C-alpha cells in the first residue's frame, strides 16, 4: 500500500502520476485512495461499511474539452470505464487521471469520525476535512496560523519568520517584528518600522523631515537643516533663497558668475519672490511657474512654438492642417473642411443643418424619430443605425427582430434577447420549450443539468443542490462541504449538527452549554462572562481586569499602553504618546496638524468647533455601569446634513430597549447632533446603539461625553438579541 498522496492543488496530473498508484482504504478511515484491480477501479472499496452504497467518488471539475463528466457522483466502475485522458480535479482537489495503466481517484468520507488530510508535500496526516497541514502536523486555520512549520494561536495572521502577528498592531521589517507601529500605515527602514508622516528613511537610518534632510548621490547622508529652505546639492546643503546648485554640484551665490559668463537675474520684491524662480523677462516667459525661452509662447504651464503648434484651452496640439488648423473648444480641426458649431466639430464649412436633426459625433447627424446614434468614444466618430441594429461600445451589430432600442450587448456584440441569451460574454441561441440558464459561459437545461460554482454537471440521479462545488440529491443524502452524510441533516461546515443542542459558529459545531451563548468567529462565548472579550469575530481570554483591555478591530489592546485609531474600514493600534492623537485611523502630532471629521488638516486651518467630543465604543468595551444605568436607542443612520460646525443625522427604524429587556419601536425618527470636527463620521445605512442618560429626550440627542455609541453592523448575531444578551449583566 502506498501511503503517499499527491498535493491538494495540482494543475497537471502528469507531474505527479507518471508511476503513481493509490490504494483504496475503508471510507470510515481514509479520505484518499483508489483501489486497483486488473487495471480498473472497482465499485466497492475493501472493508467498506455496510451502509456504503458504492457511491464514494466525487468529480468536482471536468478537464478541458470534457465539461460534462459522465456523472458527478459516479461509482468507481463508471469512472474507470470513462474515457478520461486529461487530468481533472475530484473530491478534495486531488487529481483523477487515466493514462494507460495509471489510474487514481479520491474518495470522500461517509459520515465518518476519522479522516486524514493530504498535505502538499505528499504526507498523509490525521485530521478533519477542515484541517490544513503545517510541517508534520495539522491545524485549524480558523483559530491558528502556520508560519514555516510552527503553529501559533490566532487565525488569519501574517508571518514574520516563524512568528505569527497581526498587521493591524505590529510590523515585520526584514524578518524583525516591531510592535512600535502597525503595518497598515508604517514603512520599513532596514529592520525598523516607522510612521512616514513625520519621519523618512535615508539609507537604513530614520530622520525627522522637519529638521533634517537626506542627501548624497545614493540618498544615504542625513544632514541637519539650518533653515527651512535648505536643499541638497550633492552631499551638502544650500539655502535656495540665496544660492543655487550648479550641474556639477557646486553651490554658487546668486548674482555671482559661472565660468566668466554673467548671470542676468531680475529681482522682484522680496515679499513676492520668496520661493519662486527669478528670470530675465527679455529672454524668457513665465508660464504658470514654468520658464519658456523666447520666441516660444505660453500655453498654460507649457511652452509653445506657434509655427508648429496651436494652443486650445491650455492644451498644446500640432498644426495638422498648417494655418488652417483652428480651435473648437479644446480640440483642433481643419477649418478648410470642417466647421465648429457650439464647440462641436461637424462636416461642412457651415453650421446650418437640416431641421429636426441632431449631431452624431463630430462628423454626422441623425433623425431621433427614426434613427439612433452610435459614437466611438475613442475617435468621437458617429455612426447612424436603425431598427434591427444595435450599438455596442461604438460598433453597430445586426440584430434582426429588434426595434430601435430592443437589442442588448454581449461582450461588445449585439443580440436579440428574444432569440438569444448572453452567458459571460458568449451568445447562445434560445431553444423552444427548454428552460435555459447560464453556467459560466455555457447555457444549460435546468431540468437535465445542475451548475455548481460555474461548472456544469449532468443530473443523472436527481441532483438539484450543490455543496462545496458538488451536486447531490437531497432526498438521498446530505453533503456538507465535500463530506457525505445521511439525508435530512443540518450542515455546519463539513459536519452535521443538532440545532437544538449545538451551536454552529462559522462551520464549527459546539455543544450549547447554556442559552446565552453567541458566536465569536468560530468560537462560542457567553457575553455575560467578563473573562472573555469578543472583538469583531476574534475571542480573547483576558489575563487581568476587563477594564484594562479594549478591542481594536479584531485585535485586543492594553488600554494603559496603547490606543486604537479607527475609521470606517481600518482599526489600527498605536503606542500611547501624549504628543499624538487619533484622527480616524491616523495617528498625528497635535503640535503640527489638526483633525476634522477624520481628516488631517493644517494647524492654522482648524475649523470651528463646539468643543464637545464624542467617540465610538466597541460593544465589548461598554462598561456594566453604562449598560445598566442608561437608556438604549437602536436605529439605522438614514441621512446627514452639515450645519455650520455640526453634523446632524437622522436615525430611523428606532427601537428603545428597556431595562426590563423589552424593545419598543418609536413612531418617529431621532435626530442625532454631533460636532463636525471632533466626532467620527457615521456610516449611512449602518445600525448603531446609543447609550443615553435617562433625563435626555429621545427625539433629539446631542452626542457628547455623557453619550456612548457603538456600531452594530459587524455583529454576527441579531443586533437586538446581542443588546439584550449584554443587558443580562444587569440585576
């Protein structure tokens, strides 16, 4: 018996199966293998369970040229007799091939408790169908991460060598892990991570861009600035107000001579010339900050030779028709053949057109009552078309049987939707009396075939449902993922579960030990248990007092040493620093910049503010005193208006959740007023919960320090159910 197996993701079977044989093992013990007898695969593996019905092998994708396998769930005998000569994928992704004496298939499990995993390096290891390989062991990718043969807690993490880490609270630079900055906003300077807003990298060293600069031919010399206007000249600094840098990297005082040639410089008033180029007006034009040597002229900020080019709306264009080249808006045209009518170029030397006609492109007209216009967007050339024709991306196609607007487009080609159908850019003829639908680029009869993940299969045994890309007949069996079970079962990932006694969390089944369990990613938890905290689908066990820890996205941070800067799409961790503050997901220096509505602005442009800040709080970080002593309003943000220094939201579908754990719908919207600059942006369409004092009216709420708010759209459970579960903390 050969205990090796081919890699999971194989594109070419010939690479692995030139002289390879796999032996079938009992389905209740193994998930891979194939039995070989007289150069054929037999219908029932040796040692199969009594309820094994000879239906173990599953073809999940056909090979090129054979889009319809003989049967999506054929017996071994049927598969061995099929004329397969090119590789295809079966079962869990292992290759089935039949080239001469070589035959190999994969069998799926039949409600078994034991199974094995086929690793990419050919090992067969014990593990569930959900497991993946990591070196010589398996792991659950939903709760762990594999880094170069080492398994670490936490699913979906990145690797820095053999260490797993989250990119939202650490950085990996040249194999060195740094928790000073998160990787979402930092860059690497050698092995150091840095925040590029205020620091830059020079060689492999960091420098402050306000006090230093990086010079040298290889940009690796850090020099301290003497003035804000200091610039590099090779490996030295010069003040650009008083000096210039020559081509040979020599610093020259303005007004001196170079190689005996006097520099003639016109000096403007100091207050208006600072930061600008001085020039000789007898030799140059100043074109919006760019110098043009005479006799050329300005066209916007470009130089123009009037003999060879023309300026139309600050655009330089060649004189294609010599002196007959004219401007029509910002376009050029040949005035000896064409006319410019209302900034449109048309044929003829006159703008007079026939009555009731409309322009079509730059060169023709059409009658809107009887015709349509098809314009090529590249050339702006117009083509007139009529009934039985369709315009698709500037190309007119013949579509018999269509009116002026009856045709449709399929991959730049027109078709009649009453006669044809379009499947992923391919046109197929509709067949009378047959109910056709698309499966990828193919059209199929829904009564005789079934489409799973864009692959078409023949429904030879009443298959109507897909699971994991595999079609099956739900009256005969239940397929969870790619594992077969008895019919009539509930699926949880690859397994079955009992909904009344189990809880299914992202494909993982767990016993329902109490009625208060919720899902946090793939793990169950009780929100009333303060020893755990659920952060956007990641469950964390707390090592100290709950108030010392907070959520930042799906990560957990120590609130005493770090802070979380959040925006709509990002939640980033930064080390606490009294000189910095959060602005959305940015961490900025308060002495240099200001923040308004999640956007950084220059310090001197700070907008007017009421001074009442507010913040979004993760629902896992709402304290018990808030939950039990305040009213809760839940609703969906519908619209927003900016009124001076305030943002005013309308929250609709509002529920008031009472302390007795009842929810009462309000008959009117609630107006939410926030400081425009000091409060985060709220997402329209998202659901929020507001924890407000009992003495505050619910018709109009002003968000300030006494009001806490949390977004509920990311929750895996019903928001109302989650809020009620959180309120279980109250006695």
